C-alpha cells in the first residue's frame, strides 16, 4: 500500500521524482567518500 501511495504522489508531483533521485545519488556518493576518508593503507 505504501508503494501505491508513493507512486500516486509522484504522479501528482513529477518534480519530486528528480529530487528523490538527486538525494539518493548524493547519499550514495557521500557513503563512498566517507569510506575512503577513513581507510588506512599500510605498506611500503
């Protein structure tokens, strides 16, 4: 039921589809950056 409510909302507000996509994209990139920031490399 939640999926149909979300689909209905996005049909009524198509601009929010782009906003949600951008948020998911930024969060996925931020996770990768945070993982790379706290990685230690040991070696020669």
